[in-house]
C-alpha cells in the first residue's frame, strides 16, 4: 500500500525480447504490490517465459484473455475488466517500455493521487508523438522543422529514422550522463485529444464506474472517448520520464540501428549499482537461456488460445497494404533526413 492505495502494474504481454528489460524495473519496486501480466500472445516461448517468472516471483499475477482468443491489440480491451478495485491505482506499461526513471513509481503515483480531477495521467515518454511535441515546444529538443500535435504524426509516430535519431539523442545526451532530469518540463493537460498510451495510470474506482467495459480500440476509448463523455481531462507529468522503444512502423529501422542493444548496454551497467534490480534481471536471463535451449520443443506445443481464421483474400489484402506502407516508410528513411539536431545521429553514419 502507498498513501492508502494498493499499486498494481499491468502489461499487455507481450514479447520477452522487450520484457526482459521491463520486468526487473517493475518487480524491484517496493511500491508495486502486484504485477498483472495480461497474456495476450499465442507465442508459446513468450508464455513459458511468463509462467516461469511467475513461479519464482509472488508479485506476478498471470491474467488470461477472458474471451479465450487473441488477436493483437484488438483483444486487449477485455483485460480492463480486471482493473476495477476501489482501493487500487493501476499503472499500465507497454511491453516495450525499455527504461523508467529510478523513482518512476513514487513520482507517478504521487502525481496520480494529487490530480484526482483527471481521468488518466501519463509520464513524459521518449518516442511518443505528443510528448515529443511538448519537448519541441519547450525547447528541449530541436527538430528540423515545426511538427504539429498529432498522436499519429507522419514523422514523429511513423518514421523509423526519426525514432532512431530521437533515441540516440536521448541516450547520448541525457541518459548516459544521468542528465535526464534536464528534460523535465512541468504539467500538461490534454482534453478531447487522442494520445498513444505507452504508460497510463487510473483509479480502479473510475474504471469500476463502467465495469471496465472498454469498447473497441482501448487507446481511443481511454484517451479520448471516455474522458470526453465524463467531461474530464487527462494529464502528462512532464517531470517524470520513461523511454518507449517503438511503434510498429519504426521497428525495422530501430533494429537495423541496434537501438535496443544500446539500451541493454546502459541498463545492464546501471543495474550493477542497483542490486535489487540486478537480482531480478539475473533470474530473467536464466529463464531466457532455458527457453532458448527448449525453443523447438515449446513451438510444437498446441496453442493456448483459439485463433481467428482469415480468408486468403483478406490475408493478401492485408499483406499488400502492409507492403505498400513499409515501402513508403523505407523510402523516406533511406533518404537519410536529419530530423533531430546532432549530425552524428544520421542513420548512415551508425
């Protein structure tokens, strides 16, 4: 309990590739009472990863998709039914949140309690279009041109080269030398405006008011529709930072540039000075090694969930649209545009 509230984290899980970095930071926190892992995957290796970690850490609570099916982000909304306890503050973290400020939980829970008037609150997120917009307006980051406030901005949300430059700017100039506090920039209300919910906090009592029935796209519902219906605002705490790895369109470029490996190098070095985090990380790496050795065996196991049958024509249409989207993104990325100040952030110089 913290200030009279139980603190429960949750993640729509997920990919062990990223969660190996998130688990240690969450589980080592004394403030977090429970970590609900929403098992929203059909990958047996990922599921085994969650099961083994839950077996050795009492904070982890595996929650299975209540409708018995998994279809990516389309089946996440059903999990909110488990987030309605009156005395609880819930903290949702994307599975590819790779870094949290060391005192993230206390700062964000304090902020949540002190701003009862809001529906949801969010930290300031590295690689989140509206958060980048805030950093731009406050003069914390210099971009090649003014970019407007859109959660699905064609550059700040979509471009892999932009995300790579932004992550390097953060890693080199602020994270590596511990100066991330220089990016703190105050409080920002958001109203009738969708934003990417890479990390949000809410009161269980607020979700209970509508029985946790989140309709359709949970991001649209929670960041825009429901607060508008309630006449409430949302808020960004610009004095607390996290780093979010990627949106789908950005991932190929970030992988090409080795951004995840750069975060891993920083985290593993940092955790040597934080034994409570290092202990969890050691267990995580031990489990990952076991899963890697048993990968072929695990892949042959029957699926946990039912999967949706998709017609051949629908598959072809989806593949064509995805291919065209990726082609446009890759063409722009290979043009090697400098979006974020600092010439060494050029992709071709990596």
